[in-house]
């Protein structure tokens, strides 16, 4: 029973990790909390759903969701953050601006969907189950773990194994110095927001398939979970976001299975409080004034 709950926790933790990677990437490079990220997840889920309803295969739906969410994330940067960046007002003002962008996205989606919960067709993804070492697994669970693993590897290879990734790391460290060294900082901003949106779009489709519902507020609960992962793993640490997402999922699954209803979230946030007291920079974070996403 415990092993089964750990497996279930790893699956939901994989979704948390995928969401947190994009959320944390923007924080590490731009030093802002993009609270519109939940709205981007929701738009990605709707894009994938409408692709399936149009008769396209599920793998095309993933691509459509990733592209739609990636371009939307770039648009949010262009409209909500770039004017503030030019004026050097990228902290509190950017936070408020991201809240406004998120409200616009959720309101438009609410009107578009007429507040209805929409579902993927039952034949959109093949569902089968099997037992390995006494653990019941489904093709959906394996697919979620596989997608998150593949995307995480590609992201880390991109950041640490390519020249573009070195430019992102240089910009995260000091954008002014990177510009003086010939780095196209504008292109870096485009890349990071697009990648963050792609991760959000994939998260939206995985959530929609796993829980078989897509609605206009589906990304909002993830924002709080993403913030918990951000603090738990370490401000700006992508490695920390990946590990903390899985850890949060496992803790939540075990608490849900063994504790009375309603105690899962208090335990999670209590653990967060203890970690902040014992290690304010998080499990994998550097000192708070020296954190950068691509350094961890």
C-alpha cells in the first residue's frame, strides 16, 4: 500500500515538477514571480483539447499545446513585462502586472467555455493497466513520468550543453555584463519565456488527460503548489524544483492515504514552514542574494 502511494505521488509530483521548472526558470533569469503561469497552463490544456476534438492525434495535441502556450508566454512578456523592464521596474510592478495578465486569461477562458468543465474524449489516450512487483501502473502514469523525464533532460542539456544555454546562464548572472560581452539579451528573454510557456502547455495537457477535465481555473491551484516547490527546492534552482516537485507529490499522496481528509495541505505547508526555519534558502538553494536558476 505504501509503495503504491509513493508511485502515485511520483506521478502527480512529476506534474508539479514540470510546472515548477517553467515557473522557476522565469524567476531565476528575470527575478520575477510570473503569476500568469497558471493561466498559460490552462490555455495550453484548452489548445490540446481542441486539437483532439478537431480529430488530431494526441501527440499533435501536445505539440499544439506547447506552441500555443509558448507563444502566449512570449506575448505576456512583450505586453506585461517588457515595458517595465525598460524602466527598470521589474519587482513589485511586474508581480502586479502578472496578476493582471492572469486575470485577463482566466476571464477570457471563462467566457469562451461558458464556465463549463470540458473533457478529453475517452479514446484520446489509450488507457490500460498492469501490475509490476505488486504495483498497479497505467499507461497514463508511465506516459506522464516519461514525458517529464524526457523534457527535463532536454531542458538541462539545453542549458548546460549548448551555446544558447550559456547565454541564458550569463544573462541570469548579470544581464548588463552579458550584453557587454555580446549576448543578445532580448533573444534570451524570448527563449526563456517561450520555454517556460512550452513547459506550461505540456503540463496543461497532462493534467487534462490525467484528471479528465479542462476548465478555466485549472491552472490556479498549481500556482500555490509551484510557489511551495519554489521555496522548498530553493529560489531559482531548477534542480531543486525538479526534486521538490516529486517530494511534494509523494508527501501529498501519503498524507491523503493515511491521514484524515483535509490534513494533507496543512502537513505540506507545515513542512514548508519547518524547512524555511531550518534552511531559508531551500533544500538546493544558494544564499538568497546569490541565487540564479541556471547555477544550480
